[in-house]
């Protein structure tokens, strides 16, 4: 869906393997524009779950959210909950990853509320629906991506 069929243009800055600790560098490299984005969608953190403690990830989120609110005061921020995966590529048991994911998502939703124009969304995709995933069992299939983008589109429409 070009520009998610929205009456505006969308810049996709997707970076494979992006973590909270590298988010700021990624944003600063892309936002050398005279006008800030109207909406900033945050969909990351799944890779952090496999390598960082909950405390470290929460500290990273808190720090970067504070930065985003300062750097983009008029920008709407959308937090997208970390989506479940079939394969987490981690030696940690699934039960621990699930618990961490829930805690981090809860914390992210609270942090994003600190911004004046913000919302959070949960995409109803989980490991119990393998049709939403590619064979790598990590990334979304075309069906899963379409479902994700529809949810994202609805959230963005709220701010346009």
C-alpha cells in the first residue's frame, strides 16, 4: 500500500536488527530535514529482548522517549507493542521472553503517554498464527504485514 493509502507521504526508515541503543543515531541520520515528521512510529525492541535485561531496555526506552519528546515536540508518537514471534533466536526460554515482552510493552505504553500527542497500538499477531510469519518464523508474511499495516494505518489516521 503506497503511503498506506493516506493523504500524506510516508518515509520508511526500517532498519533490520535496530535496537533502542542505536535508535537515536538512526533518527538523526534521517531527520536532516527542515520540518519534523508529523507522526513517528516506534516499532522496535524485539531484538533487545534477546540480549538485554528488562532494566536496561526500560532505561534505554525512557532515555530515547525523553529525547524524542524534546527533539520532536510537535510530532505525534505511536508506540507499537513488540509483536510475538514463533522463533526468538535466543537461548532464553520462550516463557522468559514472553514475560519480558509483556513488561517492556507495558512500560513503553506508559512512556509514550508522556508525549502530548501519542498513542499505543497492539497488533493482534502472535505465535499461535503461523500464517502471519515467513518461514524464518520471525518476520511477517505478506498476510501478516497487511494486517500490521492496516492496524498502523488506523493509528496514523488519528493524527492526520
